[in-house]
């Protein structure tokens, strides 16, 4: 805080004043004699203070003798503090008195600061109350707030900070400091546009951005602010901690790719972080979750190299072993575990970890047996490990569920998973069991149960990386059950609660399909357009979204024929810029022909049915192409539609030839085609 130098910055004709203003300390002292004596001495003291020449301040004061102005006592006290004699400074200020209220408050403020530094918070509070410091200038009020906070009076301190932050006269720096100390983000947000100083504006913006990371809808904007600060002002004291907090938040939120990138960038911006154990360990976790095993191992090794703590060494070595085991590199994992035991045998950490390492080896062995389909042997290892370490019992029980399922003992697996999901003490095992039950119910087409369990999983593990996907599966199960409104609700909830999470296209797709089923075609078109945009990195989802949008437009044609034209264009655009499978091309061609019929372009429709569906199917099969069920179905529909039309026109020979293509094909409708051919040959008419 600036204590007693205010008069020294007044503009005037004296050279010493100008020199002090311009930072020319020696010239200011040289011309101090041109000022009135007291003011000249204050200029001299201020110039020494700006140069941190504390001994010179004391020498000058001693040479001048006693002076009434308390400002001189303030300079002496400040110099004493800088030279390490805080107790003498406190005594001096306590003995200094003045009848000037402003000067008295300033002396008390300095004395309170010194008392806090000595750990005498209670005495400082008495002084604050006695001197009415909370009624002083902004700096004095901030001192009062510091004292109140040191005494546990947080509400009182907060009220002062908020008051100073709202005082234009306090200046931008003090207002920004007060707002930051208040932790009042509404206040910070309102104050931000009023702060023009780049540094203080940046500090406020950064703190607000960190706070807003908790709101997924503001995540992107907040990250841009944090990244911009890191690249533009990396040396600002608050920037590195804020950037690392962002990286950690991304990691905890399951945004592993973003977290890994943030840690990588942090190491480039601040190379010294390469020796930070926590940063390297967290980078390793992000890479491990992404399956980037070698990168994760490099990070964990760097974390181990950076620590000097044996327990930390052993812990990180174990993590490396777990990472190798998870990647199926069992021999390397076992070697890593044994290193832990041999490297720290006599330390408390080594003794504590010996049993843990043994358990880890057993678990890795059991997982390897499971991976190689030796389910009975894996069950025995997991059961033995549960007895060896009861804390792992729930985890082992979950692994036993997987083994039972692998042995086709579904009823036992379900019963055990139900028990785990209801009673497991380990929350991870409990939620995993719930998720497994949801997937099992879905595989058995028990749609209501699957939907309820997937939703329950998302509710119980909202921070899990697969929680958004679980709600999509819940919506799909509801759709399969015919609960279309429920499917819309679940997919809408997924998009609302995790708007930035990967996999949005899947949520839009099931929502669009459900809206089509509800005949809410206009809404479906809008949703499916969003699905197509969200599926930028998924050609399969993008194609599905385009096809469904075209289907919705086709359905709307019943009320407005113009929509058939839009549907026709949409079908033609489905494969634009995409690589289509033969089956997909066949289905699109059939839908184009059907739309042409609705538009009254029958000849064009017949040509499309024949050339791009019936003939394309026959040519493909001769070339060995395997078509999916949808393609086989449209082939039959197109052929029967052609045969019906030719028969209606009296062209029975052409109708028979088309039907013969179906009869000779490997489709279930071949027998029906044979019956139709027999009827045509006996002279019957098929209306």
C-alpha cells in the first residue's frame, strides 16, 4: 500500500517533483532543497523507498532529528519492516500519535498490517475497530478486510470487498483485487466491462472463466479465454495455476482428449512443469483413458523421475504396471510390480505395498485368463483374491459376473449383478453392475427394463464418460418399445445436460426417428439437420440422418405435394460426397422411384425401379455382392411393383420376366414370385 507519499506526486514548477514523478530518484533528491523543508525531506524519503534504500531512510531520519509529522514515523516503520525489525516498527507506530484523523487512520492501517505479519490478528482487529478503519479510504478498508478475514469474520470481510469493488474512486486495480477476493462472480461479471487496464481485466476474465467451466454450456467460451491468457501472458502469476485447473477439470469431467492436449500445451508453454509430478501423473491418466498407452507410460515415468518421495515412487510405478496390464502387456506389468517390491523392500512404502503388489499380480493373472476365455480358471483367481483382500470383493464379484456370462450362465450372472447393483459398497462396482444389467436387458429385447437401467446408470454416474451415451441407449430402448414420447424426452435430456459431449449425433438420430414415429415430421426435419451437422466425423450417422430427413419430407408430402420435390432432392443428396455401400445405393434408388411415383412421373419411376434397383441387385449378386436385409426387401418390392404395372398394362410377358428375376434370387419372396408366374401363365389377372 502507498502510505505517506501522496504529496510528493503533485504537479508543480519544482524540478524535484517532476523528477520524482518521472522516476529520476537521484535528481529528485538533488533538487529536494528547492521545496519547503518538510516536503523536501518527504521527497528524499520517497525516492529512497522507491530504490529500496532502507538504511538510507533510517540514516536520513536520524540526522534530521525529531519531527512532528507522523508521515516520518511511517517511513521509519516501513524501513524497519524491510530490514526485518517488525517488532520495533509496531512499537514505533503504537507510540506515534496525531490529531489528524486521516493521518491517524493511515498509521493504524500500517500498524494493523504489521501485526498481521506477526500473527497478532486479534490485536490488529482491536486496532481496526478503534480507528474506524472500515470508514477510511479504499486501501485502508482493504486492510480492515484482511484483518477481519484473519480473525474468521468472513462475512464482514466479504462485505468490505464488495463495497470497495463498487467504488469508482478506488481505481481499477483495487476494485479488481477486491472483486477477486470477494469470490462474488456476479459482481466480477458486472465489473469486468468497467476495467480497461489489460492486466486487471485479464485477471477478472480468467477467474470468471475458471468458474464458468462448471457450466457445460459456457465451457467452450471459458476455455478460449484461459487458452488466450496462457499464450498471451504466460508469465502472469495467475495464468499457470488457472490453466492447470482447466486441464484438471477437463480430466475430471471425462474430457480426456482435451485434457491430454491441455497438459501437452502446458508443458510447451512452461517447460519447468516437466518436473512436476502431479502434472505428469494427470497427463498420464488422460492418455491412458484414451488408449495412448506408450504416451501414458512416458508421462508416468516422468512423474516418477520428478518425485523424491518413496511412497510416491512406488505408487506411480504401480500405476505403470496397471497401465501395462490394461493394455494386455502382462509380462511387462508383472515385471513392473516386482520392481516395486524389490526397489523399496525396507521402506514403509515397500512394506505397505508388498501385499498390494501380490493382489495386483493375482488380478492381472485373472484378467488374462478371462481375456483368453478361460472363465472357470479366472473365477477361481478372482474368488481367491476377494478372500485375500476384502476391499476388492465387490470388484472381483463384478468380474465374476463377466465370467458367468462368458460361460453362458446368464441367470446366475444377472442375479449376481442385481445384488451388486443394489448392495455393493464399492460405488464403481455398483454402477458397473447396473450398466451391465442395462446392456444385458437390451440384448434380450427387454426394452422397458433396459431403458430404466440405462437412465438409472446415467443418474448415478453423471460424471462418467459414458453417461451421455447411456441416456442415448435408454432412448433407443424406449423407441424399440414403442414409447416414442419417452424416447424424445430421454434424447432431449441427453442433449440438454451434456450439450458438448461427443456423440450428439446419436441422440439427435433417435430423437428424429421418434418424432417421425409420432408423425411430427416438421420437428423431425429440424432435428435431423442438426444430426447431420453433429455427425461431421461419422459418415454412417451422417448418412442415416440424411436418409431419415428425406423420409420425413416424403411423409409430409401427403399434406403438401411440394414436399415430395424436397424429398426427391434430399434422397439425391443423401450420398453426396459419401462412399455408399451397394445396399445403401439400392435403398436410396428405391426411395427415389417411390417419390417419382408420388410426383406423377410414372415412367421415370419404372425406369428407376428397373435400372437402379432390380437390375442393380441382379448384377451385384452375379458379382458376388452380399446385400443386407433392407436391400433385399426393396429389390422384391421394386420387382413386384414393376410386374404389377406391366400386368395392368396387359404386358404379361414383361411381368413374367421381372418375376423370374425374383424367383431365381436368394430371397424369401422367391416362392411368392413363382406363384405369381403360375397365375399369369394360367390366364389369371392380378389386380
